[in-house]
């Protein structure tokens, strides 16, 4: 049975109450990959109940590991793992599966994988990963769409790595591969995201030697022994993208909305932009509160690697800007095809001009009208929910498995703050 979201919108701000931020998808998936490096069971808390976590658990189990959940806790045991062939069918559904290649190669001296899948938002080459493995002493053989990587002698060597682009998954994969390498690895032009800092904290609490996470240069001193998990379950950092999504929804459609268990310091670029636009936002140590603003000013948004404006919050921002009087511009610098979703907003009534594949011009405010639409990826799917919340009439969003990949029980949580949304089987 297929399912869809049915939403009845409201032009007036209606949302109120509080909503809690879940654990970060982009942190927990990398910690699950890191579990391959452990000789003792690894336990995490604040783990979101999302489809991507279930997919990564299936891959670990296919490789010989064991996973179990209880509430928001996740336990992983990989001490008996012997396989290093990531199943192609599983890898095709989850982009983050590529990160497994690093720890599998480090532990077993070989790994076989295919090109990873995930959202269709532009080209996602893996040459950066292959170059990293080769610099660390591995040999790469490509055949029939699969990549076989082997280390002569069985153990990776520490290396000097320079990334021509800042890559989050590239940084994390190299960091995980280097934990068991012989010698010291230095990653230059490393990504700076908070999820990388959190992952380094977890690994260091388990016996790894990593310094510089959160800066452009990360240094990893390899260890010969598998890691030992912390005595207490390690809490996953709050999801800044989810918190930012709720914040943008609140600016657009809330009377008074409290976003709990988040880290406002991880959203400085978004907060600066919204406050420049005139939004009424209060930030505390672990919460954000947004109140209805009579009129917002237009904006120019240029996505950028952290700490710049996040590409994963570009789509809901475009939706917000369709309801702001004046001319706004958005420049997507990270992905080639991420602005394709604006065609649906046009059908709903938005005045958006596509200048080129990376830039759009938005003339607001234009009333949106509810429509039937299909979610193309996680973030655009959430943007459609935001658009439907303020559209006249009823909207239906299908292909919602994409949204389920990144947002836990989203319909129930949004309904609790006043959105008229239901999950319907068809």
C-alpha cells in the first residue's frame, strides 16, 4: 500500500506550541559506519526513527553485525563481522553507505562496493574516496560498476590528504579509515560541519587519537587495536537541519512556536539571514522560539559549506521567500540539480524565474494554491510540506518515503503544533 500526506493549508499563522528536534541523521549514520571499528558493542541514544537508519542497520546486519533498538537507543555489535562486501541493492538506496568503505577497508584490508544511491540532486562522484584510499596505500579495481579496494599487507598507511573541495562524507570516510592506519594521517581542506566534530568526539572517547575536527586541518594518529565503546551510551547531536526546517516553517506559519532540544549555534547563518529579514526569533542555549512577523523583507541567499548557509535548508527557504513581498534571489552553489523542485512551487502559484541551474529569482508575495505533488528527495519533500501549510485548499504529497528517510514521524509531530496534516493510505 502506498501512502501520501494530505495537508489543508491556512494563509493566517496558526502553528503554536512546542516541537522537539530529533538526533541528527547525518551524525548517526556515520557513527553506525564507525561501529565497524569497535571490538565492544557501541550504544547510542537520541537516535531518530527514520528510514535511513533502518537501511544502514540492514547493511550492518548483512555484513555480519547485529543491531537492536529500544526507544531512542541503538545498540550495535560488529565484533563477529567478517564480510566486507557491501550489497549493491542496499547501497543503491543510501548515499551514506559509501562511508562504510573506510572502516571496512581499515579493519579487513579490503572492501567491495558499488556506486551509492540516494537523492537525485546532482552528480555525486566518488573519485575523492578512491583517491584517498590509494594515497593510503590501497589498490583500486573498477569492474562492471563495482569497486574492489585492497591493501597489500592488510593495513592502510597514514598519509597527507588534500581535498580539492570540502566534502563532509569524504572527510568522515578518510577519518574513519585513518583510525586504524599505520602512522599519522592529515586531512587538509577538511569539512567543518558539527556532525564531524561530534563523530570525532565519539571516536576519541573510544580510544582514537583525532585532533582538529571542526577546523580545515584534521590529524589522526592511527592505532593498532580496535576501539572500545564508551561505558555509557553516547548521545547523538541534535539535527540542525531538522531544527532549521522547523524554524523556517515557524517564520512562515506560526503564531508562537518553540523548537526544543536544538543547538542554535549550529544555525548561525540561518538565524542571521532570518533576523536580517525581520523575523522575530529568540535563541536560548538549547531552544529557538519564533513568533509571527507581520512583514518580512526579501533576501539574497547563497548556499555554502558550513558555517555558511546550508544547502539542505535551501528548499524551505525558497518556499518562505515566495511569501515575502519583493524580489529575492537564491544561488545554490553545492549541487547541480537541487533547484528542480521550484517547478512544483510555480504550479502552486509562485513567481519564480530560473536564471540557470544554480540560480533563481523569486517575486513575492504570491498566494499558493494546494496541488498534488510528488516528493523528489528528502529536503524538497519537506519544502512541499512547508508550502502546503500556507496554500489555499488541500495538497497531497506522494512518494513520501523520501521524507521518511530524514524526518521522524513528521505528520504526527506537525499535527501536534496545529498543522492540518494526515498520513493516508491509497
